[in-house]
């Protein structure tokens, strides 16, 4: 693809940003701008996806992603069904393949899926015909989160290329970090990673990405800081000495924020462990874009659904 007009997501499975071109990312971001205007209306309803059906299939807990995909579909006039797998045939031992076949047989157009197994969304895209949108698969990918992060940055800064972003925390287990890196390197951001060595991938060599042992070095003169959740459920493995120690060495607080640029943007994919990876003061402070990320998540997911199911930017 050589220009934006050639970019299309019509019928495309949204599995990973590694499979996106720069033009396709740009198409999503530009479409999200139009969708954000809809969200701000008193009546948040357009007929873009009237007659389309979407199933949200979440095998893991979610508040932001699941709710925003559901609202995105409804704002676009699609028929949306959200399946609670804890109350479905999954608990009776039904396989993922059979669950997907069952949903496909009902005539749906798209399946938004979150699963704990890496590669689950790719598997789904190969066994059924509806468009598959990956809402997170294990520690592998979370493409819509990375797109909303890019959108949030561009909305605040007016550009992406050349900005310095520090991504801080549990890089090893983070599908957000992997997707952010995949998308941000394509869009020209200068990425700096920091976190405990035990929470950093052993082999990591990507152009445009710098790894730091000290969080202070990563966030120095940063335009953006993306703070990742420390996944406490994994800490029985002893990946760092204590929560207090982590907060002391790597936590993002007002004092550390002074090292970044005066207009630094602070993001967090949520949910947060306040007082651990991020302080309460930073969460609710003037630099925080965390609530804006949530609204932008609806706009970006509206854009993805529209582009994948119609191939058009607007109705």
C-alpha cells in the first residue's frame, strides 16, 4: 500500500498490530476521530452497522475492553450479544472450536474474543468465517488497546513521529506492551522500557526500542509515560522482593514525574494497583490521560468494527 486511500480493513481479522501496515493504523486513527464525535453527542446512535451481529466472547474478566466493545457495537446500531463463559457450555467442557462453531452457525458477522491462551484469536480466525477481533490473548497481543494508546497520544500531542515514550513495569507478561511496541515502532515513536530484570524479556532487540535498568533514565525528557499493571497474581513466583520495594524503585510518583517533560502525558491500561506501579496523585493529576483512554477506547473500537465489517470510514 502506498497511500491512505488504498488502505482497507474490510473483512480483516484484527489479531495483532504486527500484521498491520502503517496505512492501516493511520486509517483506524483517522476513523476514530470521526467516531469520537459520535460519542460526544446527546444521541449516540448511527446506522452504520444496522443488520450486523456481533458476539463478545470473553474467557477472562474485563471491564473496560468488554464494555467498550459492547457500547461501540450498540452506538453503531449492531445487534450485540455478550457471552458470560462462566454461565455457558464452556463450564460443561465444551471446546473452544465447538463454541466458535456454535456461534458461527447462528449467523454472526464478528466475534470479539478474549482468551487466556496465546494464539487463541489466530486459531479462531482459521476455523470460522466471522471477522475475529482479538481483545487480548494471553501475554501475546491486545491490538485495540495499542490503537487507543496511539490515538490518545496523537489527540493530546498532535503527532506521533519522534515522540519519546517510556513504558514502565511488567513488560514480560504484558500483551499491552507487546502491542504498543508493534504499533509505536511503525508510527515512529522512540520507545524506552524500564522494569525489574525479572519482568523483562530475556532476548529483546528491536530497532527503536531502548531498555533501561533505571526507571529514571527511561522517563527522563519523556513526552509520554505508559505505566503497566503489575500482575500480582503472578508474584508468587518471587519476581521482585516486595510490593514496597517495587514502588520505591519503579513506581511512578510526582517526584519521578519531574524528570519527564513539563507537558508529559501519563497513561495506564487499567486496572491499577495504586501506590504500587503508580501513585494516586499521578493517577488523578494534571498529566493523567487515563480517563481519556477509556473514552478513546470506545471510539477506536467503533472504528475497528466499522472498518472490518463495512470497509468504509463512515456510513
